[in-house]
C-alpha cells in the first residue's frame, strides 16, 4: 500500500519509541478475563509486529485487578522474547513477585491529584510517594529500570482542572526518588495541545529533561493525536499507545480508550517518523484480539485497513 503519502516535518524527531500498553492497560479494563494463553499470544504477535517495548502485566493484588491475576503464569511464557517487557508493581510485595520471575523493568503508578490517589491507591499523594520510594530504590539496586506513571496530569473527574505546578511537583518527586522515565497521563482525555506544551515547558524549567518524558493520552474528546503531535514538536520521543485502542481506566469512569497504536503509527508514517512497526501485522493482531473479545476494534485505522482487505 502506498498510503499514507510520506511528507516529513523537519521540526519533528526522526524516530519514536512506542510504549505498547494494550496487554496490560488495555486488558485490565475488560469485563471478561482473557485466558493466559491468549494474552501470551497477543504479546508475541505484538513483538512480531515490531514493537520493542510491550508492557506485559501488573503484579497488583488480584482483588483489585482480577483480569491480571495470572501475572505469575503469564510472564514466564513471554520472557524469552527479545523485547522489553515492563510490568506494573504497586508496592514492595508486587516488586518481590516481579523480581522473582526475572523482571527488571518495572513501573509505579502515582497520581497528580488527591482525589485520584484516594480512589486508586487509598492514600494521599505524598503517602503514595512514600510507598513508592523503597520500591524504586530496591528496583534500582537490582539493576532495574523504573518508569513512573503519573495520572490526572491534565484534569481530574472530581477536582476538574489540575494546576501545572501541582503536576510538576509530583514529577520532580518521582525523578528525585530515582525514576528513569516518567509517563504523563491524560487519564480522562481532557488535554489540549497548548496545555501539553505548557506542562512540558514547565517540567523542563524544573529540571526534568524531555528525554526522560513519555506521554500517555486517552481519546475521550478526540484530542489524543493532536496532543501527541504537540509533544513531538517539543521533542518527546516516547509515546504510549494501545493496540486496537484497548483500555480506559477502572477508577475513572469517564475515561475511554487509550490512543490506538495503529492510529499513531499511521500518523507517524505519514510524517516520515520511524517506529519499526509493521502496520499490517499490527492491524491483523488487533483484529485477532477483537475477535477474541467479541467486538470490533475502536481504532479507526484498524477498521479502515481491515475493511479494505475484506
């Protein structure tokens, strides 16, 4: 296929690393539990499509996220893949479980707002940060790589607008405790491009380098790609996305799906930005997973390309 036509933009990065979250952030929001063998095949197909960072699962208590209760069974089935397989760890117990299986890329999940910290972690923002400090410290001591997720960076369903300075404070705390990378989450999808640029600028002024930042947009108001483009213009080269647009947020009911990886790849290909991803294989993978879930993919690119092939 000769489309999209490639028209490079010299003001954008030449390469973007996609942090694929469909197998964790996507599947954790499914009402039905996906069998372990299907999850493993999903990760393998994503790797075969060229994705090099695939968030595999979460070592959270099964009571809170029953869809990922099989973390111990899943991780050994995919650990031989030649890709990065980060996992979410909510606390030291989760870290113990992950380290025991050989995981060396972990993520912690913080909040920029008190309301979401209470809903998601049953703690204040500062109490959550205190809980993460030994987790990050131990992971680093083991030679691991730590990503800090920060949710509600652009708006909160209970508190409304979130001051940029408030987000910067928590980001700075995560960096200071040793996080190698931060993912700025638009958990309910309310960000707009100017807001994205303002937050990135303020983070730089607070000493957080762009190279350590990734962005995680939801498409609730159709702004995810526009917001991604704003981040790329600022120099961000890590973008979170979910194959087929899977996912939302179990603790924020107004959140819809993540930015679809296929929609992101289509835009990046048109801009001449390298991702290493084979779009055809990725679309086939999302169609396969949609069949397992019993519903069509919400990704517009998946729908357009899979329809052409019928």
